[in-house]
C-alpha cells in the first residue's frame, strides 16, 4: 500500500463466531495479523501467542487425496493464523460454513491453521511456501507482508484470472483496496477480504466516574495523557491506557502503537520522494517519548502483561470488558470479541464503549490519524491445486460470503456492494470506523518493510523497558541502515 490518504469503506462486528485479527493486527480473535493488520488472519491485526502449527509447517501436505471411500475428491488446504481459539475462531467457522455451501462437491476444503504469534506466523508461512511438499493451496496474507512474499517468488500472480472475474472488473471491489494486494512489480497477488482503522477505545462508564467527558475527542497527545493521568488519580485500580509495546505482539506494536504515533507527528517511515527510509527525525523521538511517558508515569499495565504475546487479547477480551481498563489504542475489529459467539461476549459493549479518533501530536492538520491494513487470500506459487483454489476463492469472497466474514470478524469491508448493505451498515461503530479512514495512512509497500518492522518492535520495547528514546532511535537507525544499505536512508 502506498502512503497517502485513501477513503476505503465501512464496518465492524459479526455473525458467525469469535473474532480475529486481520492486521495487521492486535487481534480480535482467530485471525492472522495486524495489525495487525495485527491487529488480526481474519484480522490484524491486529497478535496471538506462540505455538506450533495446527497443520502448520505441513499445511499443504495433504493436498492430493480425498477421504476414504471418496478417493476422487481433491483436498484444497487453506492456511491461516490461529491465535489459540481453534475451532471457535471466526475464520475456522467461516471456512466451514462456506465449504458446506460450496457447489463443487468434487473438492474437500480443509482448514490447516498455524497456531502462532503474529511474527511467528509470518516466519512459518515463509517456510511452508518454499516447498511443494508444504505449501497450502490457499494462504491468508497480511497485505504488509504480501509484497515481500511476492518478491521472494512465494505467491502466484492472479492478474489473468482476475481479468475474467466479473466481481473484480465491475466495481464490486473498492478500487483503493486493490493497491494493497498489488506488489512492486505491478502484479496482483491476492484478493483482499477486509480492512480496518485504528483509534482510541475508551470505557465511557469509567470516564464518567473519573469526571471525564463521555463524548471524548482529544485534540492532541497532551489531552490523551491528561485523561490517563486523571484515571490514575481518580480510579487507582484501573489501568489508564494500554498500547502494544513488545516484540511479542509483532506488527501490532509496529502499526497500532509506533506508526500511529509517528504518523501523528507528520513524519513517515519511508520517504516516497527520495525512495529512502527515514532513520533520524524529531518525529521518531516524539513518538518514542510518548511511549516513555506512559511507562515512566505508570499509566499503562505492568510490563509483564504488555510485553506478553497475548497482550492485545488480554486488553480487549479481559481488561476492557471487565472495567479494568479505561483507554486502549487499537483497531476497529476488537468489537468482534463482544458478540454472542465472540471470544468475550459483552452485550453492553455498544453502550459502554466509545471510539475516539487518535489525534495528531499537537492537533496539527488533519487533526487525527489512523493506519489502515488488511488481509487477502492468495495462492502460493507451489500450490498443487491452483485452479480449484481459485474457483473456491471466487466463491468464498463473493458479496454474500464476504459480508458474513467481515461482520463476524468486526472488520471493514473491501467490497463496495457490501458497504451499502443494511445488514452491514447497521452494525455498531461501522460508521465511525469508516469515517476515520478519511485520514488513513498505509505502511510502505516495500519488500524491506517486514525487516524494518522487526526493528521498530525492538526499539519500542527497549524504550518501554527503560532505554532512552535517543539511544533507542540511534540503535534503530543503525539496524535499518544495515538492512536497507546506506544509499537507501535519509535523515531529517
């Protein structure tokens, strides 16, 4: 995705089961990413916990045959990230439902989840995609990693197939969303199924108890910190503010925390004009100083909680609904947790929660900031059953099935026709989450971004654990220079 403002399209919440992190994602349930994108792979975002593959590295091993007594069936494997929920997860439930209604009964659709933290998921997927023995037929790709996997030759370009798919060519997909699945070579390597926005979730009941406005819209970072300090003073048993700050939460730390702060200063990770990575700027120091303030003043949770791989889930599924957390910087998908079949059912969430825009550092234009991400279904270059995989993707991501998934996962749709559907638009917070996309920024569509992101996570965690912003930024500059080369960096 290219940095710049893009208005995508609307939504939040669910219909099937649990939640996920599509994210880019902290995550909202059984997802992949980011935050990924991560958040969630249904989400992003959206950041689950470490573990071994539940089908994992051998995700595609069963690609050849069918079940006993039905040897003619081809098994189509779909690999995605499971953050520990298993068959209760949104993606598993969605795949199961779509498979049961899939008209082609000559194929069997088999979910092959990888149970892992966000960072581990990407590493395990890269290993699986390298070989025909282990590559699945379909894989969920966080759009931030898609360009890197495509550049490595792990993914199949879909341009010829997409040209013949009416849904792709007739305007059913929001045009801006197509950029997120287009690699630097100009080819398309996936079909997107969600996007997201980020902001400040807050508990209006706790705000009222602390004498803070229930319709909270902070104008700058000072007002965010002021509210957190008030919570700490008036409600000492409540965690004032929670942000992902550790390496264990992977892209959620990079995107939901650091990039939301950095971009709020007006600075960026990558300078499009020069084609270079920015390794030194006041914006970097300002963003890290915000993290330092939260930790020095003990406005956040204990480090044992925030540096844990399950930090995002702990905040959104436990602390926030239980009234133990006042403010959470996170993604639009987290409400998927609170639906009846979600990971943490909370019927009152739509009345108790508010979703405030994350302000720019000093309130400068455009006034607020959000990072947007998303996930896609891709076909590995080493997949055994590419034609069958493509036919299933077209069915799985038609209007009806896409709508079921984004509602179930609490994500924003990438389809223009779904965005207009009443069943989608009536979900709580969809309008707000979509409005924030007016000032959306995106992660650099550069193949080195995943490696740079890892250094961001290390830098943020070092500040959270006591390193000064200046020292952490200096180390970050050295590490990024090593990754991209001296000819590809710029200081501001």
